[in-house]
C-alpha cells in the first residue's frame, strides 16, 4: 500500500513539474518575442531599388 501512495505522489509531482516547466517556457518565449518585436520598431527602413519589368521599358516607345 505504501508503494501505491508513493507512485501517486510522484505522478502528482511529475504533473506539477511539467506544468511549471510549460508555464516557464511560455513566459520566456513571450518575453523574448516582445523584446524582439519592440526592437523592430526602432530600426530605420532600408530603401530598396525597384527594377521595372522589361515591358515597362518599351512602353515609352508606344506613345
């Protein structure tokens, strides 16, 4: 009877440990994503060069 109670306690401990680990991973992941997203708003926008399609280069000749 003692070993059965010991097994139930260890199962409860395991369930609590898994819950605590999942909660901790959520908090760390949430905090990391918030930090990452907040850094994105402070960066300057890099201008990119747009290359027109080949047909757009010939459109001036049609007029």
